[in-house]
């Protein structure tokens, strides 16, 4: 398989344009996880040539990072690890905290859990407006100079916030929500990233599984699975999104002989300096990786897809329900 790759500021190797997302592997908010399947999934991603692995301390409150560390034991050199910083958890739930002191604490915990002495890409998980962006950035710059991290990224930041942040360090990447159904960044973050030479790690590439083609009106989710609270998975909107997926499936099959999942990933890759963050928790979920590479959507395809989405999703809603609170 010919994996498409790109360069990222500060990272010495080319990174795959599909990254494995490991939120579900942490279990929390995804109805639990099976660790041996998770380890096999991470190793299968590497076997497919996917070297970028995205995780975060908050995913399972350390568990996702631990499982990533376990899976990469002996294979660390094959992986580009992207993790995050600046969310704390406790009795009050999950809150943003990007103080320099919090960062110092978290970096050591992440290095230990990931069984490594450096992190390739260290990303501020959510903007913390109670701390000057410059102070957070300056602390990350210190970590970079110390060799604990190779590159700095941010997630869920606006261009204005990235400008303030960039005063004290060089940004390599931004990680916003981006998929066929969630396109707010086209108005600001995407053009900004193109202009500034940032990589865009598009999260929720499959819109939490909606774009996998597996969902049916009768599909239900276990336990604390966040899709129980996701407004896209509630009727009457769920029916609109399912109808759009059906139309996209027919389009992908008839026009390109591909699955809707491959189309969803390809669509992200054809938008610019993007990496598609694909969340998976079983190796079989990654078997279609090769179908996303080696072809392109034309300008006409893009127009037809937009028209199709407009026709079916008459009451769109964004991913805002996922935002954690400030302190
Ligand atoms: P996603 O990639 O849109 O969807 C993941 C879900 O899709 C999986 O858990 C799985 O659900 C389903 N799926 C995957 N492959 C499939 C296949 N081949 N067939 C059928 N179903 C399939 O969602 P995501 O995990 O939310 O986002 C991806 C990654 O982005 C995360 O893991 C995380 O690394 C990152 N992220 C970052 C932020 C942030 O604030 N920075 C926020 C969200 C996500 P089931 O197994 O349940 O079917």
C-alpha cells in the first residue's frame, strides 16, 4: 500500500496523512475498551504504514497513553507520538488548565505512561483563556529546548488565539474537528493553517462513526458512550444524517468504486495540508486504510457532495457538545 505522507515542522520523519486516534481506546466516553484489541489495533496501524498515533492524558484518565506505550514497546522508533496537555480531571469533572505548573506535571506523567523520553508533537488540548496564551506557549518552548518534545501544536484554537500563542513558540500543527458534516474551520482555521504552513490534524474524521456506513436508525450505544449525548445521533436529526450517509455511499460507489468511509477520509485529504484522525479500536476497523490513498476527488465531485449534503442535512449541528469547561 502507498501511504500518503507529509512533512511537519520539527518532526524528523514524514508523517502518514492518516493518524490513528486513540480516544476510544481509553474507554471513557466510549462505553469501555478491550485492551488487547487496542494494542493489536495500534500495532496494526503501524503495520499498515500509519506512523502518527494521537492520544491524550484525559482519554481514559491516563489509560489511552498507557495502552499506546504498551503497544509501542520495542517499536517506539516507528511511531510519531502526538499527545496533549492542559486538561485536568477530578471531582469537578474535566476542566482546562494550561498553567506552566500544570504542564510541568503532565509532561512527566505522559512520558512515563508512553514509555518514552520524548514526545513528537505536544498539543494544548483546549484553549484556556484564564492563562495568557504566551505563558503556556513559553513553557512548551522550554520543553522543546530541553528535548522533551519535538514540536508544538494546539487543538480547538481560533486563528486569533494561535496568533497570541505563536509569540512565544513556533506552531507545527492545529487539531480542530473536521469532517464532511463538521466544516466550521473552512471559514477561518483552514485558510489560516494554509497561510502559516501548519498541519491540520482533522479530528472526528468519521464523525464518531457516522461516516463509517455502519450506523442504522436502530443502532444503540453502550454505557457512557458519548454518542448517547451527541445531537447528531438524536432524532429527527439522526435520520437526516443517515440519509446523507446513504447518498454519499451511493455517490462513492457509483463514481469511484469506493466505500463511504474511504470517501470521508479522501475528502479530508483533498482539502489541503490535512491529516485525517481516524479513531479505531479493533484491527479489522483499519482494513480499509488502503482505499483512502491513491485517488482524488475532482472539483466537480466536491460540488456534487456539497449539493448532496445540503439536500439531506437541513438542520445541521456542530460538535460543540464535546467542549470541556474552564476552571
Ligand atoms: P471518529 O474517528 O470520527 O470515529 C471513531 C469511531 O468510528 C470508532 O470508535 C468506531 O466506533 C467507528 N469506526 C472506526 N472505523 C470503523 C470501521 N472501519 N467500520 C465501522 N466503524 C468504524 O471519531 P473520534 O475517535 O472522535 O476522532 C478520532 C480521533 O480524533 C480521536 O480518537 C482522538 O484521537 C481525536 N480527537 C480529538 C479531539 C480534540 O479535542 N482534540 C476531540 C475528539 C477526537 P465503534 O467501534 O463504536 O463502532
